[in-house]
């Protein structure tokens, strides 16, 4: 019988099924608990997407809760995530401090996991691992600071040098590195990291969360899109996500009464984009606001096709967006405005249409094509689901994750 492991993850943006956002870490933690291991997550007491407190309005240094056997310690975070870049950093720094306190209060642990971005929480996890004399597993979900530099968010040369030094420091200090995209592994190898220090467990999905036969009729009726060809974008609404291109495509198609766009999510760009929709009188666009992950199966069931877009910068070609795997599991075709490794997945699955990132005309043409050929859209969706079940199934990934943490935690 295997020895039970006690794992501590520090993750400011952790999401439970009752919150909006990706639930990868909850699903991995649940598998560990199901296998008889203990799993504690130090998370923010505020939603990363909405900025709202997740602790019924209470603000304490640490609040403990249990989510289906997963122990969650909610650490106080200064409420300034969506004010400005500077205030966003203040929120990150506040969690960096309180998460260390929570991590030291978490009880016995065998392994500490940090995850990035944001980078500050990874520094917290490293410090907790050092103070507790435990192995440190660093998970890399985005290539920080390269994404921030590519987007023009980080421009100060001194800050760029400092950020890259911090990145290199954490890579060197980590006992092991976990990545969720094959391109991230290639990036680390080019930086001189040993191949045997890196493990790839890709982003993926639990297919059982989605009923591919459901048509989402109740949601379609609630949103007044019963007779429409519904195109859904589900996810963050921020600078990186290139939502203006979606709105420009909607404007091109505004005279086609058959097509309707749903934008499901939240973020600091949402208010400005809603103002743009009103100013342009785009009656074919609906912002639904953020929805908990538990609602996403129904929302995707009510969709005929789905959208994934990012700004056209080279570093975004390395990413595996969570939303695309959800779309595939829901048996919906993806119109993909992202080049790179995720394009390889969609094309291998025959699960959608790639369009040039940033091109509203190409996106509009792809939407019109699928709307005119619903049988083709449905066939793409079925092919996408079959592919993701075989190649990106969360059950397989969870077993690999549990094996990895056992191997690192028991390393002498």
C-alpha cells in the first residue's frame, strides 16, 4: 500500500466548481484526496476574475474551508486587483505575505507546490518550502515575464532584467518543474534546464462534466437565443484575450439575424467593451457576466460553436488555453484565433477552424461558414470530443500528477 502524501499548493487564483474560471487544480487535488492523500490549497479570499470576496464578505488573515475533502486556506488579499497595474501588484504582494503565514500554519506537509503566474506566489511557495525543509515543485502555467513583455505590459528595462533574474532564480531553486504545454518544456530546455527536471502534464478536461447530447434549451430560452446560431466565448475578458476582434466580427455580421455572440466571463476590460457594444448598437452580442464552472456545461450545450482568441504575439503560440479543451469536451467546434500548439490540437482533432489572430474578417467568415453548415459544425464537435477524451483526459492527467508528487515528495 502506498504511503499517503501531504501536499501544499499556494495558488492565489485557485477556483472551485462554484466559482468562475478553470478548475484544473481542484480536479487534480480531488483525485489526490480520492487516492487517500491530503491536499491543502492556500488561495486568495477574492475571486481572481471578479475581485469579489469568496468568504461571504468576511475579511480575516486566514479562513479555512473544506471543498469535497480538499482543504482550502483563504488568505487575506488587499482588494485592488482590478484598479490599475500598480494596485494589481499591491494585491499580489499582499497575498505573497499572507500566503506565507497560511502556508506555515498548514500543518505537516511532504511537498510544497508553487504556480506561476503571478510570480509573487511562486516566491511565497519557495520560501515556505525552505522554511519547512520540504521539496519545492514549481508549476509553470504561463511564461512569465515573457507574456507581459510581449504584450507591452512590462516595458521598464530595469524591471524586465529583475523579472528575468527572479524567473531564473525560481527555476534553479525548484526541486522539479511542471509545465502544461509542450512549448513551455521547449522554452525551459533552451534556457539550459535539464530535461529530467521537467515534467509535462498538459492542460485538459474532465469529459464527464459535459453531456455532448444536451442542447441547452433552457439556457437558450433564458438568453432569448432559441432560434439563433450561437457563438460563445467563455473566459477572461482582459487585454490579452483580444475581445475587440470578436466585436468587430460581430459588427461585420450584424445584418445576419441568424447569428448571435455570447461573451461569458469577466475582467477589467468588460465595462469598456460593453460600452463599445452599446455605442455601435450591436444587438447580436450578449455579455452574460461571469458564471461558475458548474454552469459551463449548460452554457456550452446551448452553443453551436465556440471562440478562443488571443492577441497576435509570438509567445501566445506556446499556450494550451483551458477553454478550448472545455469546448472540445462539450462536442462543440472551436473557431480558433490563436496560432501555435493549440492550433496543432484543433487541426489534429478536426475539431474546428483556425483563423488568423486579430483578423475580424477571417473570424466573421468562419462564423458564417459554420452557421451555413450546421451539420459540418456538429461533426467537428463530435470529432473534437473523441480526440480530447483520448488525448487530454483529466483522469489520465490526475494519475500522472499523483505519481509525480509521490516521486518528488519521497525523493531523499
